[in-house]
C-alpha cells in the first residue's frame, strides 16, 4: 500500500510527514503509522511517498480510514483525513 502525498510547507524548516491508518484483518481492528522526514524543494508543492509493505502490510489487512499530518517539531502544520477518520 503506497500513499502519494502532495504537501506544502515553510522553506528552510525540517518537517515530518505522518500517515496514520485504521483497518481490519478479518474482524480484528488494526492500526499502523508511517512517518518520514521531508524537506521543501523547489518553488511549489512537493510530493512524498510512504509505503506499507511486506509483513507489515499483511498484518495490517484492509484499509478503512487514514489521516495525513505535517509536523514542525511538536506543532501540527497541516492535516488531511478520510471521511471515516
């Protein structure tokens, strides 16, 4: 499972992109978190790709809801989430 996220942020500040997921494996609820440092490159928006693969993906099961957040240290800069979040 791969998330392609377009984001915008301050130029010279190191940021973290976090994707939180809720799902189910059979009738068992599951959660997963992907996090990656990102840096602004260029004049406009940037793209980042986060991937849940292999054993981690098999243990997760089917995706039902997600939330993507952009962080500057401990401060949340932006958020986008699915309807079911």
